[in-house]
């Protein structure tokens, strides 16, 4: 997405509304981006300070980390940056505070790389179909729901029997 900010930089307008589609490419393993990723917000300039205040929305799908059921969700987060013109901030500062600044080159802002990096960082590290998902039964492989799968209760490893006997003797 290319945004022409020359009118804001010249002081002709104070705000510019943006709304556009973004195209994230490589998703983390096990996640697939769905069509319809968007950024919407406002670029505003006042007294030489230009800022971008926006909201990013990214639909995605993957598998639950516990039970392998399909999961579809929408990632939403704020994407706010200070916009600086090329050459006004040192390269060291831009590298150190890359998550705070976007650089305008010849009046054009291209925020795609910064947005895609933020999407990658904002995605959950593990997808879950629900927070209380119990996963799969280690014996039969069925999804464990409120009702048990029918397998016998958890058996104790026979190698621990001697320790169990010692504990019973103390009681």
C-alpha cells in the first residue's frame, strides 16, 4: 500500500483517512492468512509532527494446539507510528526504535513491511479452539470434552510402585 503524504507534509491538509487492503505473505508454521486483511485509520499532521493512528484486522486459520480442531479467528490490533521524512532521524535511532517510526520517502509512505512484521508478532504463539480445551486422550486419541472418552482413569507407571509403597507405609 502506498500513501501519498505530500499534501500533509506541505501543510495543505491536516488529516488523511486511510483504508486499504494489506497482503501478508509468509505466515508462521500452521497458520494460514485468509483474504480480507485491512488497515484503517488516520494520518494527521500538526506543528510538524505527523502520526499514523490505525487499526489492523487480519483473518486467519489454523489448528488447535491441543485437539487439532480447525480454528478460525480474526487478529485485531492498533498500529500507531510517528512518521518522519527521510534523513530527519539518524539510522541508529531508526534501527533502535523501529517499532515507533515510519519513514516517508519523497512524500510517499509505504507501511507494508512494518505492518506485516507487527502481524507476525501479534499472532498468538499457540492457537486454541477454546481456552478450556483439554486436548486428545493419550490412550485412544479421541477429543476430551466434558464427558470422558471412556478410557480407564490414568494409570500410574509401574516403575513408581516402590515409591508409592514407601509413602503408604509412612501413613
